[in-house]
C-alpha cells in the first residue's frame, strides 16, 4: 500500500510552511462578470495555444502530489466551461496521493455537469453565491441566471455530493443585508455557508477598504440575530474560520483582508497556462509550461518546484494589511499588461 504522508520535513518554505494544497485554474474565461472580480468591459485572455492540455495539467499535478500536495481545488475563471473537465477530474482522482479533490464554481453549468463530475471522482463542490435576490444577482454579475445557480446546487446534491458549500463575498452596500438570509438558505439546503471578506486582489479594480465588511462586523450581526456564536476549533491550515450557532449550524468566515492567515498558508496556484504562483498576491510566477513542453524530465521539474517553494517567503495579505494607505492592488493598465495578475486567471 502507498505510504502517503506528511510531506518531507525538509521540504518547507522559508517560513516553515509545507506545500499541501493547490488551486488549479483550468481556464481564465468566465461566463459571469462579478463586480468584485471582472468589472471591466474588455479583457486580455491567455493565448489558447498556451493553455495546458489535460495531460499536461495532470502530469504537473502528479509531480506536486509526490512532493506532498494532497488537496486540489479546481478553479478558474469558471472551471465548468473547460471542455472535458470530467476527464481531468478522472485523471487527478486516480492518483492515490490526492485525498481531497474539490471545485469552486459559479454554478451556472453545474446542473448539467454535476453527475459526470461526481462519477469521475470529484469529492466536493463549492458554489459561489452572493445573493438570494435574482435582480441583485443580475446587477452583481451582469447575467440574469440566478435560478441556474440554485438548480446547480440542487443537482450537485442529487448527484451524490454530500459536502456542498456556498461561498459568499460580502460587500458593504451590496449584499451585507443578506448575512442572515444566506445562512438560513444554507441551513435549509444543508450546505455550509462561508462568508468571504472582499479582497483587494488583482481584478478587484473597484475595491476600497470602506466596502469591506470585516469578520468582526459579520459576527456582530449574526450574534444579534442568533445569540451566542462560538468558534469551532480548527486544524489550522484551512482558510475559513468556522463558527457554530446555538442550534448547531456551522458556518465559516474567510477573513483574508482583516485577519490574514499567511503564517499557516500551505497553498499555491497553477494557472491554466502552467504558471505557478506561490501567493495569491505574488507579482511573478514560475513558468512550468515552457520546461514541460521542452521535454524537461520529471526530476528537472521536481527540482524547479522544490527550489521555488524552499525559497518562498510570501505573505501577501499580511503585507497588504501592514500598508498605511491601502488601495487597489493593480491598475486596469497593469492588468492589461499582464493578465496573470487577474484573480480570474490565478483562481480564487
Ligand atoms: N468562477 C468560479 C467562482 O466564482 O466560484 C471560480 C473562480 S473565482 C475567482 C473563485 C472565488 O474567488 C469565488 O468564490 C469568488 O467569489 C472569489 N473572489 C473573486 N474575487 C474576489 C474578491 N475581490 N474578494 C473576495 N473573493 C473574491
Ligand atoms: Fe465571478 Fe468567478 Fe467569474 Fe470571477 S471567475 S467573475 S468570481 S464567476
Ligand atoms: Fe497564502 Fe499569499 Fe493568501 Fe497569505 S496572501 S494566505 S501567503 S496565498
């Protein structure tokens, strides 16, 4: 039987963090235009010929898995618009080192793809849903398709996914009046809700600190509604802090903006064109596609990855928090110049 375990104790970054989880972006394209992620009219896309084939993506994931990565989250852009995604899921799921294979999706195409993804071996689904009001959804995403997302959640659960989660980015003056409604919806649907603080990532060109609803504020609102809200003890590596309501309902808050968790960050990101980023906020990535396509051996790719991670000292969200004046991370011109800086390219 395969011995998996703890990544080698020597394989740590400069802040002593192991490499355990990977966000794999399978496309930079998206069928929504969320205000906090893709607010512009026009975008510069990754050239199609540079997008990794399924085989290329899966072979890189195999190398990462040998180095200790056991959690993969498929993301984008919108991952469900990638053709043959189920085939990629199948390739990754057959690697016994991968213990957790999840997807984050906006849910629009989930109703038609949930069963194939479940059958292919996907473990978990997270659906991004920021509002329960169809008109608000349309204003927020520029598409009138709220009902499709709800159908997608139903279909995922019907297909067999037990652990469906709902991620909601909370923005002041946009949907901060829906905290309780979203929690109630999650409770009815038996899906854990995670509230995400609005982050000043690349692409969030309308971001400002005033629009951020902090974890402390969210807890205040929920305590007023439900009474005691208790923290749940955690393993320490997950981005969401979990809380429990008096009736046992569990929910999460991802407080990356006001309470960053870089010290325990075991995540990195691989874009659809094979650029490897050591931090969500990193300005530069490591090109794995070029050596892969030039015929680099597995040992050579492994050395490149080990050198990258062992030299890592990134703590982007903490550094952002230390700034006295905090404004958008990258200007629209900067994003046009290098679309890798976009959240929809890098994956959330
Ligand atoms: N399209 C898929 C989706 O929306 O679920 C996957 C990619 S999306 C970039 C991944 C996650 O990032 C989503 O949950 C989205 O809400 C979140 N996100 C995007 N921009 C954000 C921002 N400025 N602040 C906080 N979360 C953000
Ligand atoms: Fe919205 Fe996700 Fe698309 Fe960004 S990538 S615009 S968060 S659906
Ligand atoms: Fe990890 Fe960078 Fe996010 Fe900090 S900002 S938690 S180091 S990805």
